[in-house]
């Protein structure tokens, strides 16, 4: 049953992913790229590469400090590194503007000291926002590499009297050689399809990505052949990045340990001060924009424009529909793969080769001859959001589904436990925790997403992130901060509700 459902979902996913891309390819033959489009390609690759390098360069010392130091609040800080995954991108940008913008804290201090001000717009601002959003991801990935080093290897290093330089040469550097390429490519692939950050902080034609060029071609110029050519270019770049990431993924070389606890003996002196400085700087960098949004958003809550409330309802509707659709489809694919249908895994990863605006452009081209795209803005947004979230939900559910089939597959077969009965009595009770976490994460991402809705929506069909973007564009920053705080409350609230259901209502 799971194999059949997984196959049907995989076929539908392939149609919904490759169909719009095929329409784009057919339409692309009628268009041509200009020098500005190739400049957008160069900037897209440049900002993604620099964002990946800076994020990992900042994450490596932070992960190292967290791995070898124990201090009060360490667990809370590591858990807080997951907050940017739930934080809507526009909220992060708004917080960074409050700190580094023209009227921000940093420029206010520079003016007070009679020093030149800094500008957050352009390449520098895009890199700053991407580091803020992606450094926590890179930190968690590299920290897992440090934690995967067997305690026996570290005890051997201590017994041999390794100095810090020896420890780096023989233990840390080999681990980083395995882990860092994956972190670099993950951040690079994410930043290739960045849209909201560049929309707000891009700073003009010299700082335009392919995603933003697609949006401008459809929304402002209505040049559909050019938008199709740009979408095809984006698919090529993103697909290449995903393929390289899969090819370069390498296993660690330390082997297995006995999972024994290790009493840490981290280096002292200036290295201890350096670790403390890195942790404090990272905590301040991540907390500052969030505190700024909170402080500026509280007064804005009292003066929200009327457009915020219907937009909030639309965003919640998108999240409530897209999250179960994505997680339910991912569960069927994960169970089918666990039962031996190997081709379901690449089918689940297929959306990662594209982007929301690429799928949105294809669907726009498909719908435009028959109906007004604005009339189907919400259903299309739900569908595209679910498709783009499905690979992440699949990655969270696949290991648990494999364990479930390995532990209970034969018993369920002997009891002829199939279909809805198996789902109700076996799958949901045993996978409730990862299902709740996946639902929460997907719902939080969906409620704060600014992507395909920007192509389709009119004034009456906007989501809350789109309304926030419009408020920021009209320099109504207090109202934008209030709406952003409301969006944060909704995103974290949806995650908390779903995750609490997954944990059975407990707080552990």
C-alpha cells in the first residue's frame, strides 16, 4: 500500500515539478538573454559563493568553541541556533535594517563618533543577511562533525600529550575536510535561490539575482519569454549545485567508537578567551536583530494597517494547507522507500533542482491563457510551497520510516495490518514525534514565505510577508516591524503547536 501511494505521489510530484519546467523550456525558445541577465547570473553565483564562504568561516570557530567548552546556557544556545530556520526571512532583514540600516544602531553610533556611515544595501547587505540566516545551519553541521569524533580518539590524543597544533593536524583538520564541503555546498545551494533578501537589500541593477530578474520580468515587464529563459538558467544552476553536493558528500574517516563519555580538557590561556569571545560575538550577532524587531514591533502592533489582517488569514491558510500536504506526501515516499522502492528517494529530492519562482513562472505560463493568475494565487502558492518543502520533510522522516519498517514490518505483514488501519495503529503512533516536528517546521516556513505569491497576488490576495515587503517599500517601518512581530508570533506558534502534538503534549 505504501509503495503504491509513494509511486502515485512521486508521479504527481514529477508532473508538477517537470511540467512547469517543460513549459518554461518551450517558452524559452522565443526569448533571448541580455547582458543584464548574464550580469544577474554572475551576481547570483558570486553572492552565493561568498555567502557560503563567510557563513562557514564564521561557523567553524563557533562550532569548535561549542564543542570543547562547557558553560551555563550552552544547551540553550545550541538549541537557539535552530531559530533562524523558523524565522521568516523578511523579519530577519527587518531586524538587520534596525541594526545596520541608515537609521540603525550602528550608523547612529558612527554618526555620534563623526565616522563614515555604512550601507547595508548592495552586495554587502545581501552577504550580511545570508550569513545571519545560514551561519547557524553551518554551525550545526560542523558541530555534528566534532561531536562524531570518537571519545577513544580524543583519549588517545591526550595520552600521547598532543599539543593544540597536533590536535588540529591529526584530528580537527581531517574532520573538517570531510564536513566543510557539505556545509559549503548546502549554504551555496540555499543562497542560489534567495529572493526576499535580494528584493529588499539588493540595491539596484548591479545587485540582482536570477530569481529577482524573473520576478521583474513577469511582474513589471510582462516579458514571459525572457522570464522563461531566466527560469531555465536558474534550473540549470540549481540542478548543477545539487548534483555537485551529492557527488562531493563523503563519509567521515574516524570509524566507530564505543559511545563513552569524555572528560574534556580544552586548552586554556588565550585560547579560552578566544572561544569565549567567539561565542559572545555570535550570540550578540544573532540576538541583536531579533531584539530590535521585538522593541520596534511592540509599538507597531498598536498601529497595524487594515491590510495586515486579511493577509494574516491568507498566510495561515497557506500554512495549514501546505504543511499537511508536504508532510503527508513525504511520509508516503519515505515509507515506500523503506519498503525497497529506491527510485522514490531521487523523486523526493527533485524539487531541490529548481526554485519557487521557476515553478511559479511555469505555472503562470500554463494558467495565463485560461484564467487570471490572481484568481488562483492562493491554491498555486499552497501547491508550490508544499512541493518545495517536501524534500526537507522527507529528510526528517526517512530515517524514522526505515527504522519503523525494519522493526515492525514483518509483524504488520503477519497481522495483515494495511492501509488506514496501519496508519492509525502503527505509523502515526510510532512516528508521531518526527511527524509533529516536520509539520511544525513546514508550517512555520510556509507562513513566513515570500516567493511565488509575489508573482500572482494582487492587493486583495497578498500574504503577510508580501504586505510587510510593501510596508517596507513605502518606508512605513514602524508598521512593518509590528506586522513582522505578528508574523514571528504566528510562525513560532504554529511550530510549537505541531511539535507539542508530536511530543504527545509533554514538555520533555
